[in-house]
């Protein structure tokens, strides 16, 4: 009899533990609550980031297209002149059935000019491998690229910088050329049909910063437009409105700045100042 009681007692205890385990297992756990407001804000930010990246991609492609257009102008302007010179000398020599010392010297000079143009062309073609440059490299390329437009529009242009500077600038050559060239082209477009057109580009390096200022005597930009000139697609000169957006995006990326001021020189109205560190911020000084 006592054995039966013990067995019943043991059976009852086991069943009770099983019920308790079942209750723990079946307990509903809703997990962390989702903050819908926070999630919505994150989605909005992602949409804005994607749109900004799309605009950057479009601006980069557009700048590359414009650079290729300027390369084409360079070829037509500089190389065509050199080749026409050769053609003229050869034509005259063939007509006279003689090549004297003077003609030979003219041929040498024309060939030298053509060789120089080809060398210059090699310096300004797009290259993603060049991650280091100098101020003269940048501004000489800008001079060559803008020469055709400056001549066509009869602009009095001065490029003032130390042409012997060897200070290294650790930013892609092509990107920096496109940025500066953008401001030169914008200045040329801003002149419109005014008769007296002046452009002054000054560049210098002070300690660890490079400063490039583009002065012109085109009409002032209205105050209402000054706040929007760096917006994507906004233009005051009838352009695409992408160049200044691209320039500002690059400067933000490398820790630089672009400001618009009244020119400090007589006979000029306004000035865009581009300033940036000569080395990437995450790169140690050599």
C-alpha cells in the first residue's frame, strides 16, 4: 500500500513540472517594437543620399563630356594652325620647285610647333592614374583648354601664378583641371555681348593650402541667385547648372571651399575663390 502511494506521488510531481515547462515555452514574445517615425526618417535620408549620388554621377559624366569638347577645340585650334603652316610652306616650295635654307628653317619651326602641340595634348587628356600634380600643371592645362574660347570671344585674359612651383598637390590632376576650367568657362559665358571683356586668374600656394582666384568684369550675380548657384541644375549663364555643383561637391569631399566675392582689383567686378588643402586630409605628410 505504501508503495502505491509513493508511485502516485511521484507521478503527480512530474506532471506538474511538465505543465510549467509548457507554459514557459508557449509564452508570447512580441520582440522589440518598431519605431515607425524613426524608420520613415531613415528611408527619407536614404532616398536623399541616392538622389545626391545620382546627381554626382551625372555631373561627373557631364564634366567629362565637356572636357572632351574642349580637347576637340584644342585640336582644331592649335594643331590645325600648325598643320596649316606646314601645308603653306610645302605648297610654296612645290610651286617654286626649290627648297632653300629659309624654307627648311620654316619647316623645322612648323614641325617643332606641331610636336609641342602634341606634347601639350598628351598632358591634358583624361587620366585616372594621376593622383598627384602641381599648380603649374593644373593651370597650364586650363590655359590650353580655354585658349580657343578666349580667342573666339576676344577676351583679355591674364594667368598669374608661379610657373616654376614644384609643390606636390595630392589630388587627381584631371578633377582639379575640370573644376578650374569650369569657372573660366562660366566667366566667359557671363560676358555676353559686352565689348570690354577681362579675365584674371591668380594661383598661389601658402603653406599647406592652394588658392585659385578667378576674377572677371562681367555683371554681378544678383543676390537672389548667389544662394542657389551651387545647386544641381541651376545656372545664371544659360548652362547646364552642373559645373558649379560638381566643383562644390569635390571641394566638400577634400575639405576645400568655394566662395564668391567682389573683386579686390580695379576693372574687375567679381571673383570666385577656390581654396583646398594640397594633401588629402587622411594622408600623412611626406
